[in-house]
C-alpha cells in the first residue's frame, strides 16, 4: 500500500466514494490507456458539472444583520 499524501493547508478537500469493483477497475484501465490519472478525469468532470449547474444553486443569504 502507498501512504496517503498529506494535503493539509493546500486548499484541497479529500472526497471518498464507494464504487463497484468492476466499475473501478474499468475506469482505472480506461484512464491508464489514455495516459491520465483517475483524479484528473474526475476533477475535469466535477468542474464541468459545476459549471453547467451552478446557476441553478440558490444563493445563500448572509447571516449578518
């Protein structure tokens, strides 16, 4: 096992998800075949998703009086 990289103080938030073994293996193989890592592909997907749907998120009101 590889040690988990420390990301404290870097503005990075770790996300853990449960993925079926077959899907994980297929995703890992597909990204490796493209010469990219899984994190890069997921980050690009998340950014595109947020860009597409962020306008639908209601703005929160400030709690200041």
